[in-house]
């Protein structure tokens, strides 16, 4: 690199001079301050390095030059041109250890200007390219982000270190205190690119190793925070289950704090990965971690909300049933569930999205399991969330309500669930239960007060010549039965009701498992979930006082204790009771009817009304009515085989086989009696009976004559229209609740097993749903009778040869069989499913 004023003349100037072709640097004339004096047009602007160097050198005698300074050591003296000391700014003494002097002594040829120009060029080639590259990297540093910033900063730092090393080797004080004032050309693009490439190859691997180490440490901290949050969440959840709501609230708050720290670490990781998120691995792991962190926060927030709500419920005083503000409790619970449910939904969504990324198999399995649990919790919250809202309207914060509570004994089945053994009138005022009245004689207390005499349904004539309150729940459609029960009480001088609620004994059994045993010393009873039904039957059937004739007084004394124990439970147990209530509603162990049409519609929408549903497609419900068969339904086991056969024409023929086995002890006072049941099969309206078997004909003299003053009941006539009475093998065909009903008798002695069978053609036909494909749609709804449990149900669709199932929905209990598809269930609640059936391609006509 040339050091000059006019680059075009540099070569000529350096080569011009004495005869030997060398221009010595001490022969150059210049003025201090950098101004050049023109002498023979050979003038140069020397860099400050040269000027500084000249300041440090002493004149040395050369051949033909003036005598050297007498103080100059002889070793330094040599022959050569004299040095014009007047051209030095401030010449000073030179010693042996001064580098420049030593070099001149060691290498005499250094007296020439070329060595200093070489030094100038070396300095320019090292320092100024480094500076340019550093500035370039600094520009990149300002305009880039993330990990590249750190890498470029290290590149700059690398060159600064080299520069300092260079200065350490060749310190500037060799040449004086002034920095070089050199004019030079910027290195070419090729040299600059090569320099950047070499620097990147040296720095980037080292930086990436450091970056990976930092990232690993941050990942470790993030994982430690996640593990701490999980552990704290487990403790908080356990505290919640144990009823320590203050501890649970603090625990969930701590989880939130740990989650915040984890989020901070995740943001750091995200910042460091800002420039490499395009890589599949880091990008997917970062996105999945972000989603899981958000899901954890939503779950933690849900726990905090529930803990706070339950803590409020726990602090509410429960001294007696009449002082319990049920509306306030339901309102608090309703708000908590309303806030929690969206967070659980969001957590499920976030976890499902996280599963879309590439994650380790063990982590995917854990996330999938947790997501499954949350889905179940989400479904439970969705179901239970309606319950506080409905209950808050059943017992409103202001106003008065009166409800009839009926206990249906499923040991003696009736169409809506069981025999009406006991009744209770519950009155509420301003959100509290103000009064509970339980007649000691049960429904029989109104027996003699009935203002009108009504002829009973035909099967009930087996036990009574009049239709009375205890037999009022004759209809499978619970709203119809509830209205009839309320009508009988009204006609007997009783009050009006805002609603009727039916409860089966299995709810009481489940409650006793939570409440623990109940002692009734006046009856000598120790009631548990195992002996409740037996002890209650003995108390109301055998051990009651015949003189007072109050067989249901036992239930009247038990009910207040049971209700009080429920209201005074710890909040976790109250939540458990609420869950039991929800399950009982789904299984029809609780059925609700309200006289308010708007509220009744909400009950119907929730599936708690027990109504006969109006559905398209196939339908089946088997309804039992034990008439004079005692309490033997408790020891009857049953199995149902339902087969829908699809014909090539698209017609459907159903076959139902209903098997019953009497498992009662022949010597037991309650279970040794013969079971006598009137069976009703509800099928789609318009179904045509093809054949039946197994039904029995009851002798005419078994039936009691209708009371002479009894009149036909309008409701019975409207809801039960007999179209064929006994004309088909002892069968009765009727229309009820919008369905066709096939009915008949079946009796069983202890140890006996019998099967009844029906074959009927459905009124519907499966037609093609598409012009492009011959696809048929089949739907089935299998309705469960309240009070019936532990029954084996098998429902099968039998297809013609060559037909196949293309799609199915409705339940996970469906499974493919060689000739169709099959559902196997214990029929504890209503079952429904649908399938798409594809016909062979040869069937081109629209059948």
C-alpha cells in the first residue's frame, strides 16, 4: 500500500533519486505539521509513523557525511550519507535497547526507506482491514437479532484481541505517541469475503458450542421449574381433595409463580432461538413448550378458582337444614364452574395442538393421558355446570316454591321407576328449605280422601278396582306420570306443586357410602349401604305399628337425618354428592318435572326429564310393571338381544328376545314370591307385529271388577290407546307417547327362566342418500327404564350378503361382526348409535 499525496506518481517518486536508484528517507525534506516543501518536484507526505521514527533515531555517520555526535557509541557508527538532523522534529538520545536502533545496528540495510514503507503497509494491511471488518460486523450486529448478535460480537471481539496482541508485539511507542495518519484503499471484496469466511469458521463453531451450553442450562432450569410446578400442583390438588382449601389456594398460587418463572426461562430460550426457529427441531420444541406452559397455567388458574369457591362454601355456616342458603351455594358454585370450564377447554386445545409437533414418545404419551383426563373433566364440568343453575332455579333466592318428592322402590318395578312407597312435600323460601312434610302413611294417607273414583288401567285390575295415588306412575313418560301423581293429590285435597321429583333407592345407597352408617335407636336399626334396602323393607312391611298404621313413619324419621347429614358434609364430600346427583340424573335414578314450561324445557334439554324421546330411526324400550309380584324385581336378572335385519330392498325387520331369570331364595319372606310383570315394548310408531312367543295369558277371573262408580280417565285414554287387545297370542297392541307398544304378561317362580320374543317390521325404509353411491343410513335409540340396572343388552345390525359398514358413530361400544355391527352394553343409561351402510355396486336402482 503506497503512502503518498498523488498515487499515480508514487512508483516514480520512490524510484527516482541518486545514481544508485535509491532514495534514502533522510534525504527527504518536509516541514513540521505535515506540510511538504517542494524540492526538485520530489516531495512526499510521510506518514506519522515515519515522522515518529525519525524522532527516535540519532544521526549516524555515513561515508561522506558530517562527523557523528561524539556521544554516539562507536558500535553505532557506520559509513554512509550524513543525516540532516534539521529535518527531525525533536531528535533525542538513542540507546542500544531502542528497537529501531538495534535493528539498524543488526541489519544495516534497514537504513533504506523501503523497510519503513513495508512496516507501514503491514500495519495498514492488518489494522485497517480489521477495523473495516469490525465496523461491518457492527453494522450487522445492529441490524440482526438473537444468536447472530452474540456470534458477530464474538467475531469483533476476536479481531480486537488479535489487534491488541499485535500492538503488544509491536507497540506504538516504537514510533512515537502519534497514531498513523495513513491514506489507503479499502481491501477488495474477495479479500474481505475471505477474511469473513475465515473468521466465521473460527468463531461460529466456538460460539455455537457456547450457545448450546447456555441453551442446555436454560432448558435444564425450565425443566426444573416445570417439575417443581408439577409437584406443587400435585400437593395443591391433594389439599383440594382433602378439603384444605386455604392450603390448596396457596399451592395453586405457588404453581402460578413457578409457571411465571418457567415462562421467563422459555422467553430467554425463545430469544436465543430467534434466529434458528426455522429449524424443525428447535421450532417444534419451542412451540410445544409454549403450548404446554399455557395449558399448565390454565389448569393452575382453574385450580385456584375452584379452591376459592370451595373455600367460600366451606365458610358458609350450616347449623340446620332450614338455615342453609342453597341458592347462594349454588350461585358460588355456578360462577366457579363458569370460569373454570373455558380454561379447561383451552388447556385441552393447547395440549392437542402440542401433540401435533414432533415430541418424544414418552412425553407424547404423558400429554395424551393428561389430555384424556381433562377431556373427561371437561365433559363432567359441562354436565355438572347445568346442575347448579337448575338447582338455583328450583330453590330461587327469592320467593316460595313447593315440590313433591316421591321415592320409587325399584324392588317392585313400575313404568316410571318403581312403586310409590313414600312421599315428601318440600317447601322453600328465599333460597332455603323452610319445611319438609313426610306423611307417615305414605300415599295411603290420601287414599280415602280422593274426591273422584277412576277406573284403573286394565293390568292394575289384578290388584285394585280403582286407580289410586300409589299406582299413579303408570306411564313410561315421566312428565305424564308426574302430572298424574300431582293430579291425584290435588283431587284428594292436597296442594298444588311447582314440580315433582322422583328418587330411586340407589341414590340413597350411594349417599350412605359417603355419609357412613346412620343409627335409628328407636327402631333398633344400624343402616349402611349394604343393608339399607332390606332393613327398610322390614321396617315398612313387617315391623310398623299396626295400631297407628303408619308404615312409612320409618322413612319420615330417616329422611330429615339423611338430608341434614348431606348439608353438613365437608365441601369435598358435597361436591362428591353433587357428582352422584349428576350420575343419578343420567341414569334416571332422579327424574324431574316442573309445571313451569320454560324450566321444564331446560330439564328436557339436559336429559333429566325422563320423557319418551321423539327420535327418527329405530327405537326400543322395554318397560316392566310388577303387579302383585312383591319385591322380587330386585332378584331378577335379565338379558336383551335386539337384532335389526336389513333386507336387500331396504326394509328393516326387528327381532327382540327378552330373557328373565328369578334368582330369589324360595324361603325368603320377600324374594320367594312369584314375579308377575306386565311387559311393554315401545317400538317406532307404525311397526307391524309379525310374530311373538313366550307371553302368557292371565285368566279373566284373576282381575277385579271395576268399581261401579268409577269413570274412565281422560288422561289414560289420551295416552294409552289400545288397538288390538289379546287378539295375537295374548299380546296387546297399543299406541302410547307417540310409539307403538306391544305388551303382554310374564310370570316367574323362583329359579325359573323364561324368554319372550317379538318379530316386527319397522315402518321406515333405508333408501339411498346419494346418487353417486348406494349408501343407507341407520339410527337406533335404546331407552332405559328407570330403576333397572345390571342388564345385558346386545344390539346387532345384520346386513345382506355383500353389504358393508362404511361409517359409525354414537358410542365406543360398537364393534364389527362378520355380518354387520354390534353393540354390547349394561344399559345403565340410554344408548344410541348410527351407521352408514354401503350396498353392492350392482344395485343401481333407487330402492
